[in-house]
C-alpha cells in the first residue's frame, strides 16, 4: 500500500509545489492511517488543515483502497 500512497501523493505534489509547499510521506500504518509532513509554505499555512483533509486525504481515499485517515505529524 505504501507504493500506492506514494504514487497518489505524486499526483498532488505539483499543486502544492506551485504554491511553495510540499508533502512528505512519513508512514503508512497497517490500520490505514497515513502520516505525512507538510513542508514549505504548507507547513505554516492557515489553510493547511483544509488542504490535508479535503485535498490530500480526499484524493488518497479515492485512489488507494484501505486508506482510512491522513494525519500531519
């Protein structure tokens, strides 16, 4: 599942990078919890939680079976 998550994150990264941010995969747990680190402009953006839940989590749940939640660490 880790490879699928990495591929799905690569789909999103250009959008984040365009705004000066990025996302790094930290861990994919056996329970379907994906841990990521928001970096660059995304790390301190007031909209980062919306980006995390609606953008990143929404995309991962749609394209990677088994993803239950995405959390920032």
